């Protein structure tokens, strides 16, 4: 009868050994040995328990007691979150029910573990009554060593995120990206995860890879080739970042091709690519990139080009570039021109239909009112109003009311 009391605890160990064996089949690429070894320890303890070995009895008692404590602590944490947690927004109630159900299952597992530990009290006397002190010491040390090995293997499984690693190695770019950001791994490991994720076509992983490039990663390296593939697939940021890296390495031709590719893919990246080139003293390339962006009406490229060339352009060319920057930019790009030639520049600003141009036209009107040219201001605002810019319509009404009332005309932003 007392030997039958060993059966539940033994079956529990066998069940855990089976789970470990099944889990190892989900680790085809790396780390399967951890679960296989852990399962072997548990299976050995189960067989030894059937053979009435003292060390296995001590091991089983400690294993089930600690398992019960672990489950119990987890259940308390999850249950408390279910009762007091405020996350989830409109799904807070569903979240609370789900966490409550999880807590209940975990607490049941804790109770079951303690119950299995309790069953070992029945055969305890029969198995331990005639054992010597030396046998107790040796058995306890062996049980603690086996328990420590199982704990170390479990910790390694979690610490190294073996399931995530296997998903990454199987081509899961997202998992590779997550691992590349996990500071539990060393720099070389994170770099390797980022490379594998980039090879899988995951652009955020490529971004991590680009951040970890070193001088040894030349144009022919696996890192550069993986980034190049994503650049060619249409990612302007990766084109720029790889181009900057090659420029640092002295590969001017490769860098130029990549930075120009970045600008060609998305005009918004032209000035960013140009700034990087400028910082590395590739001034002609920076100018060319900004010219390309400015021609395609990117305000930042025009501003950067104006700043880069202000001291070197002839006056007429400089004036044309300032006007270009104004017409594709915002009011801050236009204010200096307004103060020099209000009528000349504002007539061109107010002829535009873009949101930025109509916004700047309002400031033209304010400058005109300040200069005593309310009729001109009203005409400019009326043109913007006709294009559907409501702020201009309100300002036109204010100017007309002010003229009728013979009061001071004043343009102010609402």
C-alpha cells in the first residue's frame, strides 16, 4: 500500500519528462539538448523512485514542493493583476476574466504539486527508517545536484530564449529582430540575430544590423549584401545607412550609388542623405542630392541647398534659390523675401494652391496691411479663400468690416 503511494509522484515526474521530450522536438536548430537532458534526469528520478531509492524520494519531495511554491507565487501575481489591473481599455473586463482564469489554472497546478509532495509522506518511514547518516548525506547531495541540474537547464532554456532562437533560425525575421534587441545576449550574438533577420527580409532587423556595422563589414560582406538587397527592394533608409557606412570606408562609388538611390526612392530622404555626405566632407555629392530633392519640391532639400551654397552663388542664382525655397517651403522661408520685395514675392506665393502657400499668403496679407496696402492684402486673401482656405475667408471678412467701419485694419491669426 505504501509503495502504491509512490505512483502519483512517479507519474508526475514521468509526465514532466514527457513534456521535456516533446518540447525538445520544437528545437530543431539549437538547444534541444537542454530539454533532453532535463527530461532524462526526471525520468531517471522516476525510475529510481519506483526502485525505492532514497535520493529519488528526497528529489521528488523537493521537486514537487518547489514546483508548488513556484506555481503558487505565479498564481498570486496573476490573480492580483486580474483583480486590480487597469490595463486593457475597453477590453479591461475581458482581460480581467482571462487573467483570472489563468490564475485559477496556475493555482490548481500549485495545489496538485503540493498534493503530490504530500503523498510521499506515506512511504517515507518505510523507505528512510533504516538508512544510515552517510546514506542520508549522500542521497541528499545527489538529490540536490539533480534538482540543481534541472533548475539550471530550465534557466538556460528561458534565459537564452531557445524557442525564439529556433524560430529565428527557421526564417522568422520578427523573432530575429526581437533577439537582436535583447541585452541578455552579447554584442556578437545580437549582431548575428540581426543579420539573420535581415536575410529573412525583416527591415527592422536590417536597421539593427546597420547600427552594428563595423569597418570589417565591407561592400562584399554578408552584412552589406543583405542591406543592399533590402535597399534595392525599396527601403530608402537602409540605402542611406549602407551608403554612409561605405563612405566611411572610402568606397565613394558605392556610397554615391546608394545615397542617390535613397533620394530617388523617396524625396524626403534627399536632405538626410546629403547631410550625411556633408558630414563626411563629400560636399559635391551633398549638393547633388539636395539639388535633386529641391527639384522635386522637397522643402528640406531646398533649405539645405540654400544654406550650403549661400556664400558661393552669384546674386541672381541665390535669389532664384531663395524664391524656390520659399515657394516649396513655409512662411519662415519666405519672410526675408517678403521684407525685401513684398509685392514681387507674395504675388507668386498667393498664386499657389498648396496648404503651405495659402498659409504663407496670409502672412503676406498681414505684411501688406502693416505697409498700408489693405486692398492688396484683401485681393491676396480672396484668392486663397476662393481655393477653400477658410482662414483666408475669415480674414477677408475682417478686412472688409474694418474698411466699412473706417477702423484700423489688422490681420491676426485666429
